C-alpha cells in the first residue's frame, strides 16, 4: 500500500541526549487522522521539527508520498511539497484583518500582482469558503488582534488550509481553549478531513479532546523516550500495560496525555 509518510529509524541527538531513538512511523495515503500522544519529553514536537525542516536528525530517513525525501530540505521547501505545520501558539498578523491574513497566507506575490492589475483576487471565493468552514466568515473584516484565543487558533488553521496542504501537522490545537471552543475544534478537524484531500496529524495532551477525535476510529501513536511505545485504537493503547507504566507519576493515561 502506498504511504503518505514513511519514517524509518529516525534518531535525533541534542548534545548526547537522544530526543528520538530509532523511531519508525508509517501513515498510509488513505489515513485521514493520526493522533500523537505521550508524556512530556517523549519526542512529539521534535518529530514535528524534523518533518518540517527545523531539526536535522542524526540518522534515519523520512519520505513523503513515497518519493520525496524531506531531510535536508528547508522549511519553506517542505511546505511547498504539501507538509504544512501549525505551531501551538497562534501566529497571525494582529494588525491586519482576518481576510488580509488569509490573503497574505495564500501568497503575498499573487496578492500584490492582483492589486496592481486592479482585478478581483482570484482566490476570494476559496478564502470565503475556508473562513465559513472555520466559523470566521462574519469576522472577516475584524482585526485579527481582536479575536479570542480560540478564534486565533481557527484563523491560523484557515490560513494553512487555503494553502491546500496534503498533510497538516497540528501541535496542540486545543491548548488554552474553553470547552465549547474545543468542541468546535473537534468538529472543524472532522470537517477538514471530510471535505478535502488533506490528512491531519496532531499532537495533543488533552485526553478528552483526543477521545472525541479518536471516536471516529482514527489511529493513536504513543511516544515515550523518543520512540514508538504503542499504536492502534485509543482503547488498545489505553489498555497497553507499557503505556500505563509510562504515564505513572505523570498522571494516569486515562486522564492525561
């Protein structure tokens, strides 16, 4: 079966400390969501750093869509292949409107060229559609800096969706959100995978949020000390004694990730 992401024997060392240890991970092309959980220091963010070109591994290989070797590529080059990442802290332009943030994300050069030609921006409909999907259409002319924390998270996700990613990496998308905002984010992720060809891989510590996403049958990968500890359905990994042991002293696996 063809793979969307193939990670083999990935190792990352920081001054002798192994942040990743011979990590192996495969995401099939037809897989829509992969949840990544694990205790603090398990290597989750380091894995995302490698996948997006911010950290160079000591050993291993990473293939995207079977043939694209992302190792050695710059972050913007990796993004151009279709692997796009959202960091935990929202990164928007607070002094610009929501719509202007979307225009800038869609491509500054195209935006400037369009203004110079005096034409209606050709991606206008696509932007409006994405804003509608994340519930921000009515806020399009509001400054991004006036949005709530949850709305800023949704705006950044929208800014990434308008770039038409193939694999969207989300680092703790529910962090700092209220319960209603978390519920809306679950619905947003479900809509992303239902209405586009984009697959989503996300890191999350909030196990209630994880449960809501995983209820659709999506696979969960548990990292511990830089390697894959367990993988499968949420019920399966929660019943894995190795996972329970890894969480001892950090909160029970059924309560926190």
